[in-house]
C-alpha cells in the first residue's frame, strides 16, 4: 500500500513539476507589421518553456502550457475566454523566445491562434485571428497547415516563415472573409501563395501584398487528379511589373517548362 501511495505521489510530482508557481495574464493585441519575433535573449534564462500538462491516448489529446521562468502565461482576448491551456505549441525561432500556440477549447482545430514572445525582457501576446463572414468559412478554416518544415499557413490568413521568424499577412480577396479556397502551390521563392477557388487561382504575394487572380476553365478544375500536372505543363511563373512572380497561361504551348519552378 505504501509503495502504491508513493508511486502515485511521485507521478503527481513528476507530472506537475513543469507548471509555473504563479500565473500572469497578458492581453492579446493584433499582430503588427513591425513585430520582431526573432529576438535573442540577454540571458539563457530569458526563454519560454513549453510544458505538457495533459497526456492523451492520441497526440491531439495532449495539452500544453507556456512558462516564462516560473510563471505560467494566460492569454486574455475577450470576448474569448481567458486561456492558459493549449492544443498545440511550437517555437518559431531557435532561441525559444517566440512560440505559436492554439487554444484548447470546444472549437478544436478551429480554435484561435496566438504568438507568445519575449521582447526586450517583456512578455507580449499577439493574435493571429481575423473575423470572417465567408459562406464557406467552415470548409476553409483549416487551422495550422504545414506547407513545409519551415513554412506554416494559419487559416489562409497568415504565413509564417520559421527560418527568419517572420509572420506575413496573406491579403484576402474580400476583406470581410478569409480566402475561400484551398492552398494549391507557391512560387519557387515561397513569396507567392496560390489558392484554388471555385473558378480561379487566387495568388497573393506575402512579401509585398500584390495579388493576381487567374481564371481557370471549368473543365480544368473538374479534373482534380490531373490539375497539378496540367498547370505545370500549360502555365508559367511570370514576373509582374513589380517583379512579383504570378502563374499565367503559356502564350506558347510548346514552351519547355522547368518543373522546379513549381512547389506544391
């Protein structure tokens, strides 16, 4: 009996040892163009810590908290409920001063996203959530999509490059709604994102905000199994007057296309 009680006590101690001794609430604000998420700490102690607070039978049942030293961070983003428990948490820089989190609530993978980061010794929280009234929002609110190991897309609204820890807004077709389409591919320099909408390829450059909509014939969209191959064969990345790469229909059907131009 003593052994059982000791084992139970030990498991509780080990499970809870990473939780902060105190809590502090931070008001979330909208992400700004000049936010720097690549800050280097002045001390090795000035970093954030991801703590697993709950373990589930499946990975998506795990829950996480974020600590700064011995303090657990709570996010206040009214009218959303205050949150200190997260569905997912991952660093977006190597120095561990900025972490991307998704709130754990009844919305599941459609729950809000935030970045918690340290800025000159101060803890700040920015929101990666924009209101949307799109008719197909339920279909295109996909949460976090990992396009590559270092490229993340949040609900078609934000593109995160973890190499330079930059967060880029993705310009919407309609300001009132998130892009009503599925991510399709991007340019070789990863600055132009292409979304397949119901009748076109909507293209948005995250570096300069320039956009271009390329209408597609219904016959092409109606054959999803060959769509990528047909685009690679019949369309080319062409720079705009500003040098922004956009997909356009080949003027010459016999043009030799370098397949390396396409990333999807």
